[in-house]
C-alpha cells in the first residue's frame, strides 16, 4: 500500500467524449471515463482535460481525486470528485465517484481508506441533496475568523455561473485567511482548490486559494487555515480580484446555498445570479455589504427574527394567554429545549402554532425563530 500526498498526478488531455474514446485500459483511463459520464450531455469543450490523483493504492484497490479541468476563462469552472476503485474479475477497474450510487458501499469496504475516511465517505454516497427534506442546518461558521467581517462580492450563483443550483458565493476581506467552516476531512484536488467533506454528507468547497493546504484526507477542525483568498485558477476558470469562491455540496452534488445557515446568516437568492442578500435576524445585508462571523449555529439553536421589531416577547407558556416574562433581542441566539403547540403567529416565513421552550424555561413563538427546520429541532415537550 502506498500513500501519495497529492503527488501522483496524471493529466489526460483531449476533448473527446467517452463514446469516441477507446475502451479504458488503465485506472486513470477508467476514472476519467466515469468522470466524463457524470457530465454527459454537456459539451466536452467545457472540460478539455482531466487530472487524476491517485492518493492510495494496492493492486486491487485505489482511491483519489479526479478533476475535469475547465478553460481559463470567465464563466468556466472545474468539476471534481473523490473516487474509490476496485479490481473487477476481468482485471479492469470498477470506479465510483462521490455522489454516485454505490460509492458509500465501495468506500465502506475499501482497505486503502482509513477508518475515519470510511465513516465520512459513507455519508457521501449519492442522493437528491439537502434541500429535499427542508433541513437547512449545516453546523457551519463562515470561512473566516469568528469576530471578523468580510464582504460579499457575489451573492448566490451556480458554481460555474451556469444553470445548476445556486450553490456558491464570492467572499473576501479581513485578513484574507480562509478557514474551514466545520470539522471534516480535507482534500486538494488541484492547485487553488480545497474541499472538506463533513460527517453528515455536507461538503464545503473553496477555490482560487493561494498558499493553501495540500491534503489527502487530512482531518481538519473548524477554523483550520486552508489557504488565503487569491486568484489561482489551477483547475481552470478566471478570477480578476482575490476572493474565495465558496460552494456548498451535499451527497456529492452542488445544492442551493439559499436558506442554509452559515455563520448564523442565511443567504437569499436575488432575481439573477450574483445578486441577493444575507439575513441575520431582521437585518438584511445586500451584495457589497459585510457579514460578521457569529460562529456556527447548533442543531438545537435558533436565531431570533423579530420580523422588523427590536425584540420578541418571552412568555411563561406556549401562547399569548401566558404572561410576558421578558424579551429576547432580534438576532439573538436561543437554545431550544423542546417544542409544543400554542397560539398561531405569522413571521417572515409564514404562520405556525409551534412554540419553543427555551433552556431557561421561557417560551417564544417559532414564527420568530429561524432554526433551519420547519418543525421542532429538539423534539416535542413531554405532556404538551
């Protein structure tokens, strides 16, 4: 078994489609063909080259990264995946990319992956994406130091400004140090890019980096320095000013970043790509404005959105028939102990009769608390 630290790189040139190529004979050929099949139906000229990095291998198993390299021009960006490969009875290779059915199973039985890698990669085996079930909790901070403010240079847009999910935002400012948004395993598919896979199927992708980490599954913690904002286009594309092109993925697929909670902000789409805003409580920041990094929101926490008011009443029970016992400020973070039904109220996201019991025993209407989930985030209160 041999472990390579992003050193064994093979570039396969040419813009031919899989149908026009010969039967693959090597691992690199097979990985390249499978990657091109993932973008079948799109012009091969979008990704004229492929770069395969074998990170670990035996004569029976292998894993690594593959990048379809884009032209170095505006509106072009690469596609990248992790792959797990196994020898077939005929002596060829069976290759699965993250986000494909069968990837989780292949990763789970792979002897070239560490135990941590098998666990994390098993959560990236393919699916419809995080937005399908309406759970927008990510556990992520913004990709810079907590307490700093950076500018939004470009609001939600497709990873390549094309027709896919508006998964990406462009960010810069502060000390320009790009940090991991959450714990996970880091991979460097090519120069300028780092992708961190998180244990629940989410992945965060960082592009255009300078002075970046080179990693082949290295564990990183939230706040680990991944690199600096830059204009690097080692995988293709273009960047006229230094920034980080930050993308959100789930199950190996790009997902719309809108409504997901990152750094206690939720991004909102505009009428066109690169527009939109970010919301924290009732405060909306347009493109060009600055976002303060409040850190990650916990899975049983919420952000108070007073819907334009300065605060929300806390009551002694789940409804307006109970006395007011205090207030909580707009934009504040609350810990939800459990939830129950009560009087109905209408907030920014519609009407609900759900109330949340907070850790201090007081209650607030869920209409004024954004948790990233439309139902209870910590179960229903016993006896309610």
